[in-house]
């Protein structure tokens, strides 16, 4: 099971834990996106003898979009007021 998940080009299985009890498979851990989550379940279901897959995988937040400092949060929110974007005034000469 682990080899099938690791070998699939759409899945980064480094953070996936697989638990097999009889004909039931439980997937735990994190993946990069929803497509990988669904594909991991599909791959597990395709294994001969598997009758049920419990998919407990979570989609991790993209690291590029995570703000880590208060100043980054402050800067990104400064153009917004009550959830709406403030219009910047433009001077016409």
C-alpha cells in the first residue's frame, strides 16, 4: 500500500500514515491539496482486497501563502476596512 501511494506521481506521500486492519485501510496525515487527498483514497481503494478506506487526510496550508509576522498581517490588511477594499485616491493633473 505504501509503495503504491509513494509511486503515484500526483501524491507526495511523505506525510501519509497507512493503517491496515483486515480489508480496511485508514489514511492519516497531511497532503498538499484536495486532488492528492482524493487520489490517495482512490489508490488505496484500488488495492486488491480492500473493502473500505477511511480517509482522515488533511490538506495542509500552502507555505507561500502563510503570513508569519504581525507586520505582514498589518500590511496586507491596511488596504481593507470592514472587509471591503479602500479605493486609493488618484490625482488628475
